[in-house]
C-alpha cells in the first residue's frame, strides 16, 4: 500500500494509536502529519460475530516515541473551539497583530 511518495515499503511501521472511530483515526493521522511525522491508517474488520471494525495509525519505528508523545500531549491539552476558530482565521495565538483589525 506504500508508494514512492510514502517511503520504503519494507520499513518497520509500528502502531501508535487505535480506535473504533474512523474520524478519530483521521484526526490523529492529521495531527502527526502536521508535526512532520508520516502516518498510515489501516482499517481493520472484525469477524462477522462482532459488527465493529476499527483502525490503527502506524508510523515509522524511529518516530513512534515522538508520535506517542504528540498524541498524549494532544489528549492532555485538547484544542478548544475558539483555538480552532482563531487558527482558521490565521491567528494561531488568538490575538491579532494587525492594527487594521481593531
């Protein structure tokens, strides 16, 4: 599933996160990508006995510890809606330095 843009297909990938929610796996993958850690989301399907699947997020073995720390920090200090709105408006600190914005 790996191509030239995603590195060596024989590299060691390790699991750093698992979930039953597709959206959560995508958020974690995006978080890691924003920290320059390439990640892969693998979807798991369980046997027909249990109708719940899941996903795991994989990263290169040498980046696993950093990825786990980023995930832990994110869970310990989740962004608020106002943080997200400020970042979307181009103001990551929540305050504007543009005098014309006043």
